[in-house]
C-alpha cells in the first residue's frame, strides 16, 4: 500500500518539488489519507499502532520515491510525535495525538540553535515561569517542516542550570502569539522540505503544554532522536535503493562493462548490509530493548552508504546524470543532508564509541 | 618530487591569485545562483593576459606551458569553478591548433584567442557518442576547397559563447575512428547553432551547450592535420588537457578546505572550537594529505606534458582520476565540517561540492581514465 502511494503519487512529483522548491502538498495529503502520519501512534488515538520496523519500511518506501516527502513525514512521525507518545500525559495524548495521526497537524522538532548544534545541551532559548505557564524566548534553527508545522516540540531552558538538566520540552502551537518563521534556507537538496528558523518572542505556553517534568527535556530530546535515527536510516536506504535501481536500469538499457558492473555490485551490497543494520535497530526498539548504539550505527552506516551509492550512481550515469532534473544528481544533493541532520555522523561516532567504552 | 616553479610562473600565479580574490571570489555565489556566464570575468581574464597563458609568445600568448595553465586554473578554481573553465576551455580549444596545426594555421588562428578577443570551445561528444568517441555521427563532406558539416554535438562547454570551435567529424564514415578529422570553425564564417543549454548540478556559470551543425561550410584550410588524423589529435589533446581538470579539482578542494579549516577554528561547541576535537582533527589531516598528494600528481603530469614525456598519457589520466576523486571526497567532507551550515547556500562549500562532481565525469569519465591507465600498464 505504501509502495503504491509512493510510486503512484509521490514519485511523479519528486523532480518538480525539487526544481520549484515547493512543498509536496499532494504527496503529504496522500500519505495522511493512507494513515502514514500516524504509523507509530496507537489505534486508540487514531493511529495505525505499528512498530519501529514498519515505520522504517514506510519511510524507506517514501524516500525511494521522493526524499523531501520522506523527511517531512519522518520528522512529523518520529521526533515530532514520539515525544508526546513517550512522555506525554493522558490529557496531552488525547488532545494532540489524534490530530497528528490524521495529518491535520504536522509535527516538528525544535532543538538546534545557531550556537548550539552538536552541543545541544548548551541551548539558550529560555522558558520563564509566569503564573500557571511559561514565557518562551529564543531562536531555533534548521527546523524541518518550518512554516508548515502546526505543532512544534520546543526545547528551552527552565532552570538556572546551564547544562542538560536545566532543559524542558514544550508543545508550542504554530499559531501561538509570538511564534514566527525566520529565515527559510536555500539548501543544496531536499528542496521540497522547508528548513529554517523558528523565532519565539514572548510566547506564552500553558504549563499543560510542558512534556514530562521540568528538567527532563534533554532526556526527551535524546530518546526522540534515538528513534528518529531509525527513520533517517530508512530515508537513507530509500534514496540509496533508488540510486541502485536507476543505475541498474540505465546499465541494462545502454550496455555495461565490468568496471561499472563491479561498482553496481558494491553499491547493492552496501545497501543490503545497511538495511539489515537499520532493521536490527528498529527491531530492538520495537521490542523495548536498548537500541541507542544500534540506532546510531544504523544512521551512520545507512547515511554514509547513501552518500557513497548516490555518487557512484551519478558516476555511472555520467554527464546525462548531472543534468538538473535527473534523479541521479538529485539523489546526491538529497543524500548529503542525511550525514548531517538528526545528529551529524561525527555525533553518531561519539555515541557509538561512548556506548562501546562505557562501564 | 619537488616542483620548482620559475620566477615568471610564480609572478603569473600571484597576479591571478590577487585578481581572483578581488574580482572573482565576490561574484562566485551569484554566478552559481543565476547560472549566467560571467562575461565580465572573461573580459577581466582577457585584459590581464590570462587567456594568453595557453599560447606561446610566437602566437600572441605569454606561455604555452601546461604547468602555468594548471597554476592558473587551480588559483581560479579555489574561488569559482565556473570561472576556472574560462581558462581551462581556452586551453582545451588551443591544444588541437598547437598540436596539429600548420605554422600558417597557428599564426592565423591563435592570436585572437591569445588576446581574449575570442574564446574557444571543443566539440567531440555527441548524444550517442560519449566515452565511445569513435562512434560519432557528425559528417564532413568535401566540396572543392571546403567541407560541409552536419551533425549534433553534446555537452559542449562554452559552445554558446565561443568564437572559435574545434569540431571533430567523420570524413570517411567507413573507416571508423580512422575516418575522423578535426576542423576549426570560426563563428563569423562558419556559424553553428546552439540548440539548448543544460541546467546542471554544478559549474552552473559555465554554459554547456548542445550544438547543431546544419550544412556549415568550413574552408579546407581550417582542417587540422590530415584527413583521418582527428581521433589521434583528440586523444593527444585530452592527454594535455587532463592535468588541467586535475588542477581544477585541486583548486575546488583547496577552496573548500580553506573555508572549512577556518570555520572549525571559529565554531564553538562544548565550550571549545570544534577543531580541538580529535575526530575533526583527523578529518583535517586526511583532507590536507589528499590535497597534497593530488597537487604533486597534477603538477608532475603537467611537467610531463611540457617535456613531452613518453608516459604522459598514463600520468595525465592518473592525475585527472586521482585529483577529481579526491575533490569529491574532500568537498563532501568540508560540507560535513560545517554541519547544517554546510548544506545551505549562504555558505560556499555546498556549491564547491556540486562543482566537484563534474571533474569526475568530463574530459573522459574516471572509468575511461582507468581504462587508459590499465591499457598503458598492460601494453
């Protein structure tokens, strides 16, 4: 079913949304109608109630068709929604999850700041207590779904502590007074997915919109990113698989020699090994077992694979593939983002090494 | 191996470096965004003698040395890969005339190129004939003292802006690659048609044209070498021009690295510059080492071109292969070093990464370079 939508609705739009830098409304609507926006949300809240393995597969299928659409749905489904699933109280779940599951609300995740990227715990956005609520001030940057999201999960500092323990998580509706979209970036790829600044100026947020306890925000962010990395792995696999398939088709049509044959063999082998790693992480997650290291390994390996494989496919396609509008050059531009976001691959290595060396 | 550049070469390089920093670097982002050929920079290069570098003094130029050409391309590519093609393609168009032209042809055809009054282009590839150049379909039929050319040429860098076009065409279609001849078309007397311009992943300021030749008349005096010598000329030209693509790749990588190196020293995370982390330091060390190795190979190849060394074909292919693969890896890593900022067009490294890719593809894909190298090894 996902493949049908991906190939039937999403894929035909991919070149156009890339060229025109436009949001793939039709693709996201189709995803919503088929229930993709609520894959991980339990049935009682209107979702499909599926697990991380199903989620990874869905994102992979979407990314095979259009990487922009995949990241829009991925961010919504994982880091945009999971913090509520994992840390929300009953009232919060009942209020927000049905709207997120139906796609009526698009979710987003606002952690990064201009001076706080890999060092997320150093964020400066403040949430000052004010009666029965908070007042948020600060600027978030590199926010996927900017301007399109109806609900942002925002991380801000509530305590005097300037480290991780002073951070809390909030649900901030896009329509709240003082919420503004800043610069929207012109990027190398993923042009159908808007990325930009979220500016918060004296935004009043009721205490009922705080996720988890005060000071628990960093834990919320890290846990959300762990499963977010499974989604990004799926996205990487989809892009990589598309590159392999398109290179294969091209070689069949025009003939091939052993040099390119070997490249294709290496590409397919890399993708296959990356897929197994991603599914392993997703399976562990779905079983409630520790999966931090595996999720980081999957994100690192899948995204490095996507970069390598898309470059190889473009090399096989040659100058025809470098023409704007060719899927080969688009895959390369799209793939690069994946080595950077949801924890750069340097951060993944830090996480993996820490997990390996601890205790 | 240590490369001793002459005082004159260093003076030329320093002049170019200064011009590029003052006049080209500030235009690079805009050239990429608009995708427009920078006529102003062509003029700047012409006025400052840079377009005369590929030509010896006897033919109105200032050098003719491949080493000097590579130094120039490298300097320009550090700031703007599109602009570096203005010199690189001038050299590519010059080589067939210098390699195969008669004294009369050199004296007549070179000076307007050396002065920069005209820019050159080189038309070998066709829609059905890329890596397999011998499969070309363009025909040249002799009628008296002229040839009439018909055919379509594909991916012709500067085909739309050039005043002089070196074209390869079949004079004897039954003779396969031994039936190919080379011609010099001058736009005023042998006009060609630009069918379309490509939109590309990178080098967007360097127009890539599809050219159509419909009954284009070329005087027989503009045939380079004998009939049937075209394929040999094409290969000899590519031997000489490949170090230039290596130099372009080298410059792109150096430009990206200079920017990223500065960035990691400035960017603070975890209370310290990210350059203080060993994971970043190792990336810097690997990048710098790859650049250094490529520089030596590129200038060794250029030196061999200048000395007409017997193994220049192999070394030129190695230089192009190694430097362009290096540039792709290095620019990809430089985007990584800037993180999210690397991915947006407010910063130059994403452009450099997009520009790097073509160096692995044009003037013989890197698959073809490997074929050339293997053939030389197994001969």
